[in-house]
């Protein structure tokens, strides 16, 4: 941990800032936290940031939100983890709740899409900057570069499931550490041990966490019956919370299929619109599930007013989706930190770190292609499938705005908030001019 230690109030203000500026999905959010926490404020060291990121990549659920929770826990224990994880989600949830209500009342909101179009262009530059910085510090050996490249190819070209890529990298690192000379060190970082002692005991964490997570679902099922929409959504999204390895995109196809075809909560068009709203708001992309919860409850309000029912639905789905993330961090982080100096674990996580560079590169390229081109398609060559743009659909405004944002951030060192505000305003003006 860095010697620069913030007060709880300072950290709270930063986590709120991260929650408000966390555009661009996990790649953009991880880049933002790295810039603010590691590079600018130096609250957490580079090695410890990557160590935390590696652990979060192994967990189900939104890895960026879990990383914020982990970093908050490192700085201020359990209360720090809670405030970091909650504030990471809360601004985006408030935005998606307001947009869901507006969507239910008025339909699509083109002007708002223009604002968020500009923000996404700026995020491309932010992600590119973070990818460069992380790669410089993480790829210390030729083998690390090879692993990063192979991870990128496995994800972007061969569509190998994310957990397999990370597991393969960890296995390779463990094998290399096993073959190397010397013995494993069992010395722990005393400062981290002092911090980890503030975490709750495992049994209490499991009992309290499970009660907070599943208790409301069981209570609603008892009061309303299992066929009611609220218990249905609760059990369904609780299940999704423990199988979302590899981020939101790994599970959204299944969620869309079940929500539309099986449960009939919304139409395919509604689901696509909800995904578009979630992609252009701060916070984890998995907040699209909050939109699903709102719209489903809004359409089946019963004796409640539709807006009130929708709001309850969004809050309920968000609760059952994100509570497990806190459980995983508070259970695992203390033990992961205790063995951070272990030779074998360090070897495994070093390779995971290298693979994470490939993961971020994959996310960054996927994100850039979908922002800078109006049409992209998947082209297959035997076992390979590549996302390829239609060059004729290049969005010149998006390209120009992304380049301008990159120059502002990297060359002229303009404040990040100013760049995002300017990009959003330009995106709005472009939408108004060409609508």
C-alpha cells in the first residue's frame, strides 16, 4: 500500500467521482480508477492495484465494481469497501432509473444519446491511455508479452470463454514458479495484514451476506407467492449474479433470451433499447438489468402505480445483482492479501496480470470498433471469428472527437472532467445538427 493514505472523507469524494465518471464499461472504469487512485493520488501502489484486479477478474460479477470495493477495503476496511462499491454503482443506477422512467413514458430519447455518444468518444482515449500505462508496468518479461498477445487472440479471434483464458494464464504462471529455483516465501506484508484483520470473519460474512442477499427474495415469495413477478425476478437475477464470469456481455444474451422469450417481461426491441441506455450511462454495464427490472415491474404493476412498481423493481433487481459482489470481496480479499508475497501465487498472478493486458486490449478494441463505425460484423475463418468494421460506415465525427479527446488528455494534460464535459456537449451538438 502507498504511504499516501487518504482520509475516509477524501476517499468517499473520490469514489463518488468514479461513480459519476465511470463511462465506457469495465475497460474505461478500470482505466479511470488506475488514473485517479494509482497515478494521480498514489493511494495504492501499481503492484497492489494489479494484484487486486487479477483477483477480481477471477470472480463472477462486474469486475470493475468489485475492484472499487477491494480498493476501498484496502484503504479503510469494510466501511471503505462498502462506500466504494455502493458509490461506484449509485450514480449510474440513479441515471438508469431516471432514463427507464422516461423511456417508459416517452420512448427513446435521441438528444440524450447524442450527449453520451460524445462521452463514449472520450472514453476511447482514456482506455487507450490506461492500456499503455498498464502494459508498460505489467509486461516485464518476454513471456508476459507472449501471454498478453495470446490472451487477446484467444478472446478477440477465437472467442474462447474468458474464465478459460484466465485459468490457463494462472496455470502457466504456477507451473513456471514451480520449475524455477528457490523456495516459496511465506512472508506477508505486515501493513496489509493489519488492514485485513478488519475484515469480518468468514462465517459471519457468509451468514450476513446470504441473509441480506436472499432473504428479501424468500420473504417476497412467501408473501406474494412464487409466481409473482418480484420473486421470479429475484431468483432469476440472483442466479445470474453467480454465473456472470467474463463481464456483462458473457451473460446478456442469455438474460435477453429468458426475459423476452421465457418470461415475457419485455420485447426484443425493449431489451436492445435498455442495453443502449446502459452502455451510455456511468457504472457497470450490468445495470441494464435494472432497466429490465423497472420495465418488467412497470408493465405488471398490479394494484401499484406503474412508476412506483417500476422503481421498486429496479431497486430490487439491482440489490440481488450486486450484493454478492461485496460477499466475494469481503470473503476473499483478506486471504489474497495475506499470501501476496507467496512465490507460487505471485507467479500465477503475474501471468494473470499479463493476460489482463490482453483482456483490456480486447475490450478496448471491441468498444472502439462499435463507437467509431456504424456497422460491424463478425467474420468467420474456420475456428476464428473476427469482429470487422464496414469501413464505409466510419463515423468521421466520432473519429475526430476521439482524436481530439486523446490529444487533450495525453498531450495537453487537460483535466479529465473538462474533457468529458466538452465531449458530451459536442456530441449533443452533433446529434442536433445531423438529426
